[in-house]
C-alpha cells in the first residue's frame, strides 16, 4: 500500500497568515493527490484535486502544488472559517489511502 | 444536484453483521462509481471499497473477507454488508462518489460525500 505521511499533525495560525500542509507519498503518485477540509461532525469537502486544481466554489486562497512523492496545500491568508481538519488522499493505486490529517486552528 | 445519504442501524452487537444503505440522487449508478469510507472517532479516514459503474467491486485487503458492496440501480441505492463486527469497527461510515478525471492525466478522487452515519459496535 502507498503510505501518505502528512505534516504537521496540528497547526495554529493567526488571521491573515499563510500556512502550508505537506503530504509525502511512499512512491510516485503522478499528481493523483486530492486535499479535503473536514469540519467537526461533517463529511470531508474537496478543495484540490490532481495536486493543483481548485474544485469549483473553493476560495482562491487555497492552492495545491507538488509532483512525484511530495505535495503541499497552501492557504494564503488564514480566515476563521478555515479552522478544521485537512486530509490528503492518493488515488494513484489501490487501496486509496489518506494522510493522517492536520488540525488547523485560529490563534 | 448530486446528493448521497447513508442510513443504518446505529448500534450493532459484536460478531453481528452491519448493513448500511447509501441513497443517491442527481446521478446514475450505471454511469458513476461509489466508494465506502469510514472514520473511527477522532481518527483518520480508511477507504473500504468501491462499486464501479459496471457493477464490479474492489475492496481494501484487510477487510476484504468480511465486506460486500452491492447496488440496486432502479432504486439508486448502494449497500454495504460487513460481518463479524468488532469494537474497532466503531466509526462514522461515509459513501462518496468516485470521480475520474481524464483531463491532462488520469485522476481519481471523491468529489461528493454523504453526511455519514455513525455505527457503534457494542453489547
């Protein structure tokens, strides 16, 4: 199975701060990487797919980058509504696997 | 608009069989694939398996021997059955559309999710 190592596990950011979350795959996943935001008690919401494509309706302060085994999610200007958990997903090979998650809080 | 909604018993006794239903609207199951994904309380997400638009299935190896996914296309419903439940199967269970994008590459991801249904395994 492809292991997805996500960091950091938790993050505290000030209003307007720019933050990054990383996911490293145990092998090349050819940009088959998606990012999700999950609010408490809710289902995950798709933010980014194909490593860097913004899902319709997602604010442009969210962006994704990376290739091969290294990927990152960037939030340019933290907003209160950005608090939540963030997960990466690799869809390159079965079984699909997720990163362990990053808990993002507003400082 | 695309909507998925899970339903199930809430509480299941250890060693019993779990049966869940995912009801979908706004999409055809003969053109779309749907996965089941679960999340134990306070933990990460685990992909369980998928039923493809052609009715074929694929399962995650650790639970493959206990899991069955089927569908009723006329009712737009997907079913999950998992036997020999243990306390570690306590989780929120989600169904989600397995979307394939072939634009400038080959990408799989889950774009629409149901709200989830909580399953507690306890006597």
